[in-house]
C-alpha cells in the first residue's frame, strides 16, 4: 500500500505540474484501484461499479487543485470515492422509495379501522349520562365548535351557564372515564 501511495502521489503531482503522460498513467492506475474498491462494496449492484469509477475520476480531476501536496493522496481519493458511494446509496434509496410495490401495503385495506367509530360511540354513551345543562354545552362548544354565545342562544342558557356547564361537564366526564378504566 505504501508503494501504491508513493507511486500515485508522484504521478499525480507530476500531472499537476503539467506532465500529461504521468497524469494519464495516474488515472489508469487509480481506475483499477477504484474498480476493486467499488466491486467489494457493490457486490449486489455490479452495473453501478463502472459509473462510480467514472464519477470518482471526474470528481478527482475537478477537485485536483484542492489537494494539499503534503497530505496522503490515497486518503484524499478515498474520501472522494466514499462520498460518491454514499451519494449513490442515497440516490438509490430515494429512487427505490418511489418505486416500492404497493402490493405489500394493500393488507392495510383488509381490516377496517373501527377505533374512530368506537371512540365516538363511547363518547356519546358518556355524554348521555350527563344532565342537559352539562351535555349540551359540551356537545355544541367542544364537539361542534360553536362559540359560547351561539350555544347560549341555541340552548336558551346564559353565556355564564354555558361556561359553567362545560367546566362541570368535563370534570364529570373525567370522573366517568376514570371509572371505566
């Protein structure tokens, strides 16, 4: 590995200094190393290996001026290659998420959700146990969304009686609920 580091480093620096032949040899040598690196990591996706090799070579070329001459070249190239690999996995994950088969999720539709209707039935039963001066203010203000003023007009109660009815009715519901649990 040390020989590879020195060989690549020397070829790369010569290429940066204008030696086109050295740079070409660097790219060829690096291509072979990248192919092996990606093949080991993409055994299930062999068709993507060559694309990643090319993407990494282009990134190394495009970013060659950011390389610090005193740093290990293989560590710098490895960071670029790893970034390209992670980028591929992210793209594939997004793509596969968009193409998940719906057949597996169809089981969701085989069982109806009775929770909402059960909850409403339980609430109606609990409300039915309250006196009208508590039940009606809760029904109109909390469940139907009417204002206190609208509820007072509708029920013939005063606004303050509606507020008291809601307050006491909710306390009574809480007691009933605790008794059920």
